[in-house]
């Protein structure tokens, strides 16, 4: 039926919503609430990404940047993401012994070097 088809096509499920809620300090989210929020959150994420892609294409670039996301958020009257910007795209590395686990390859900084 239509509900089953819609659930299978969705990228976010109730468990994703619970993880997002916990990451922003909401400890308890019922199954019913998480299932109700999932389609709306996915719709809003798609909307922001599609708007950001317009900014990317307008800038004649092939790489979506955090600035594109921030411009899209501002166009939707939302607060921008702070702390995520830069001209170099992030470099992800595959964790050894895994197929689908990646980590952000950050340069190690030594405190003594920063204080000198």
C-alpha cells in the first residue's frame, strides 16, 4: 500500500530522529513522535539542499560548500551554521578494516606550536 511504499522510499526513519533529538539534548522521543517527524525533517532537509544546489550552480562550481548551505538557510530565514567554513573541502578517510566507516582527516596540532 501507499504507506509502505512511502516508508521504504524515506531516507530517515524514527531511529535517525531519536539520534538527532538526543544530539540536541532531547532525551526522550516516543516512537509515535519520531515516526511523525521523520517525513517532515526529510522534506525540510531536501528543501535546504536543493536551494543550496542552486547557489552552487549559480556560482558555477561543482562542489557544494558550507557557504551554499548557509546561503540556503538564510534564504529560508534560518540561522546559518557556525564553525563550518573554508575553501578546502573536507577530506574523509576510510577506517581500516571497514567497508562503510569514514572519519574526517584533520591535521594534528601541537599546543606548543600554537603557543610559540
